[in-house]
């Protein structure tokens, strides 16, 4: 029998790469990577095809004969996430895609009753209802966590004025508020959802979280790997002046502290993601031992 094709949007990005790898490793599907530069693609997908989320026709071409689509947008690239989400949904509907998986995040606006403004969460959440009303045979919502990988990127420990290296953020370091995972583990959840559509495809929310951490927990995990880092808490209004985009992060940390990353009603969604996943999730200490 010919394998069903799963299309992975953003196949060269942090989320997409892990999803391609997990689907390939599991082996039940033909994996079609979507990228704006297919000629440069060097990942593990069975095929690479051009498409752009701003171009509906390119998406329709790329989704041809596909059973499933994983769709993700990138706020930090300046994406109009609602317009791009609409294009992905429309293309999937027009080409007969049966299982649509949307990478979303909690609606901070609703959860915080407007107290915090975190567009890179809320704009993705605004697409959820469009997916629900599109009438796909199966639809699933996956919520990626705070990536461990953020600690080797812009949110990594920095040299500080007091001579130490560590973090300066507007959040109480004792508060267990941040749901975290290796972002590659999102692939295990998505692969599981495509394999079990009857269980995960009825509008289910699957929230990836290996654990819930405070910054003190994070510092302890680094310490157990031989790295000593410090933490300074600053007021949100001070942090907001540090760099371009800092205000958005200040709002995000405020939301985390008050409601946690995944929000107050996320326990069952986190458990379901673990249940559906095709493998175990990597603990922070183990990830740090290889990546810190």
C-alpha cells in the first residue's frame, strides 16, 4: 500500500525539523517538506516542495494528494499569522486534506482578561476557531512549550554588571510557571496524533510540556551540569526598555507568573500529549548535559 503523505510547513524551522524527523523515524508516512528554498533542503523528508504561506496557490500545489498537514507560522519573522493561517486552512480544504494539525498557543487575552498583551501567543490562538469551523475530518491543536533551545539563543544566560553570568528577567525566580521541553519532542506528539486520529483528531488540544519549571529549577539543572548562573528579577517596565521587542517579553513573563505558560486548565492537555506521543520526552538535565 502507498503511504499517506503528511505535509510539514516550516520544515527547516525549530518545530518543523523535529516533526519531519519524528515522522521519518516512525516510518508510517511519506513526508513532504514545505520550504521557500527546496533546492537547498538537506533534511530527512522524502520530498521537498516550494510553498509560501502568503501565496495560496503555492500551498494548494504543495498540498496536492496529501492526507495530513502540519501548519505553523512565525510571528518573529513578521508574519501576519491570521492571514497565513487562513491561507493554510483554505488550501487544505480545497485539496481534500483530511487531518489538519495547527501549532497554536494559549489565548493570553482571554486567560488574563486583557491584563497582558502577548501577540505571539494570542494571534495563533485566534486561528483556532477558523480551523474548528473549516470542517476537516480530523483536526488537532498542538501547543509547543518554552523550548530548552531558547537557552542557547536570545534568552540564554548573559554577562551581567555584577560580574556574574545569568538572567535578568521580570519574573519571580521561585515561581513554577514555565512549561518547558526539547522542541524536537513536539514531533513525537504530532506523529502520535497523525497515527491516532480517532483519539487525537476531534479538536483535541495536545500541550507539550516535559515539566513545569521556576528559574531556580533551571539554575539547579545547570548547576548539576557544572554551570553556575545567577538570576536578577527586574520590574517589567524596566525590562521593557532593554531592547527592541522587550516589552512583548515582559508581558509574556508577567503572564507566565500569573497563569503559567500553558494556562490554568492545561493539565489534561499535557497528559494527553504524553499519552499520544510516540516516545518519551527528554528531561532538561539530560538535554543540558549534551547542549549546555
